[in-house]
C-alpha cells in the first residue's frame, strides 16, 4: 500500500503516526510519501520519502491525505484528482463553499472522507446509539483559549488567527456542527451570529453561535477561541432528565439522578484511521464524504444544508 501526505504540520504528523500504528498492528506494509514545499529529510520515521516537485510524485497512490492549511485544500484537490483511489482531507473541506464545485465530479466512485474524529468519541458514539428520541433540546459548547493551543508557537501566526487561511471559530471548530448533524440530522432552519469580540490579536472570528431548528427540538451551538477554562460539552434536555456529556473528561452525567458513566479513554484518531482504511480497502464511501462535509461547511457559513 502506498500513501502520500500533502502537509506535514501537527495534524498531518498525527495522521501519519496513526497510519503507521495501524500498519504495525495489522502487519501491513505502507510506503508513505510526503509532498513538501522544500527539500529536506523526513521529520520522523513515519515518512519514508519527502517529495518537493510535482513531477517526482509516484502515482497511483492507494491513499492520499490532504492535511495542509485549509485555504490550500481546494487547489490541492484539483491538482491531485486522479492520483489516488481514496482521499482523506482534514476538516473543513474548504475555506469557503462559494468556489466552483464541478471538479468534485472527478471523485465519484472513489472513497472520500473529511476528518470528523469527534464521531468516534465514546460519548458521541453512545449518544448516537441511544438515539434522539425524547430529546426536546440540546446545547453544545466548545470553548478554549487560542494562545494555549500550541504553546511553542505565537498564536497570532497560526492559521486559526487568519481569516484568509480558513481560520475562525466556525470553521476551526466545525467538529461540533458535524457531530450535531451526525446525531440529529439536518436542521430545517439555522441562525448564525459570529464576529470578533475579544482582545485576541487575530483577524478571524473568535466566536460563533448557532440556533438550529428541527421539527422535534432546537439545538444551540456555541464556539469560541477565548474561553480561559477549556470546555467541550453537550447537554441533552429530555422529557424526564438532563444529560451532560463532557467530551474532555469522557463522562455522561444525569443531572436528575446524579448517576455518571465514565467512558474509557480512547485514541479517536486511531479509530478514525481504522474506519477510513477499512472503507478505502473495500472501495466504499464513508459517512462523511466530500458532499456530506460540504453541507456541514455551508451550515457553518450560515447557509442552509441542502
């Protein structure tokens, strides 16, 4: 099996480690290439060969990973269409849904996947199995302090801080909107409010809030870059209980009875990789294909999913 990564930053390196870990567990041989903007030796043993020129690529690849900055996804996918049978793109698919999308027809019949690791979180998996029946309302929160995300780097220089690169709370924290669609489906109406409200030195939105209306319920989503205490939670307001899922502590708590379920800590990125590779080997489509992810992007931008 042969794979190629476009982008070897923190998230690309993480996926490369997950791929290597899968190969070691399953006894598979995976040759991994990394396309880089400049020549140099691989940064780790997870990459077998670095490539600096398009002419040096060695298609066909079995797997192609687009893990460069969001603003480069569109151009990279255009250039790599036809080079592989299965495509893994880091979230979100693109930095805007207003671009022409006709070229995506070239990926029909291929396995396509846009990263949605929160679907593999044990709390979200449990809630998916539980189902949405009896949930009259839900509140979703993702809040943390951007300068503490990568303490070794100046937060003002990362893509999250720059609107032109696809930064901003709505796109950067799109995982919450993705798992809301995963749990509840598409809303019939959505309202979005977003902007920059803190003193962070960024030009992207540092907060976005959504109200998603369904025939049976309303879901509120709050996303921000300036919360000093990290929180990632989902509250379910049910007929006879209120359930609070804490995605940082892996717990699901009943506020009525006080009963708490603690889920085992799992590597959701390795689970995600196993899922993608199983679909790729079978030549099947994933549950977050390019088209499905594009609908989530439209929702994040304030439009209606189609």
